[in-house]
């Protein structure tokens, strides 16, 4: 007879949006395993947040995925946020086997927004990075195929930016 084992159910945070025990343990583990990279590890709402300089994002992602104690093997989402004075690329990671999650954030200059592509680590980042490039103008250095995903070839500007000029329309 074969026994079936499943991963333990995630625990709910207590007191609203604080980190639960699993989150606290992950935060401590990340602090230890991401040394000596120049990252800041904190928390926001109920997730562990890693703030990384752009030049270290690829290595942070690689360690998060390949370190057996972390095993953050699933890229849930990659998005770009326009804060007018800077852009921020946000990577949401999850471990299927360990059932913990974290967020990596990196701030980019509006004038020359560039960061290494994480496609070599997370193949699923391909379309997310193409979207970020088209809509926000972020350059994902080393991306294997930056052809347009949403907009047509030759589209002028980046419509995800708050500074993108939209036409005024008069209602009839």
C-alpha cells in the first residue's frame, strides 16, 4: 500500500497582514542565504520583500530558485510600476514544494530603465518582460526575443507610463 503525503497547508497570518510563522522563517532564511549580496529584506503586508539593486536581480533570482532550502521555482508574476520619478520591476516568486512566497523589487531610472532578463532562470518571464518593455520602456538586457507582444511594430511611445499622452475625446 502506498502512502500519500501532501505539503502542509499554509498557515493564515494572525493580526491582519503580518507575516505568519512560515513568512518569518523565510525572511530569516533569505537573510542568511542571500549574503553577501547588497539586498534589503523586509516585509510588506503578508509577504517577504527583497529590495535588490538592478545589477544583482539575476543573481538573486538564481539563488532563490536553485537554493534547495528556498526552492522558489515558480514565477507568479512580473510587473512594472511607474512611480513617475522611477520605475520599479516587481517579481513575485513561489515555492510549489515548500509553499512559501516572496517578492523581489528593483528600482530603475526613468531616463534609462534597464535590468537583466531573468528568462535564463524563469522561462515564464519571457512574455512578462516583453510586456514591460512595450508598455513601460524597460530594457531587459539579454532577453532572447524582444519582438512586440501587444503593440504593432513601430508603435511610438510606451502607453503604460503615466507620462504617455492620451488623446482627449469629445463626447457627442
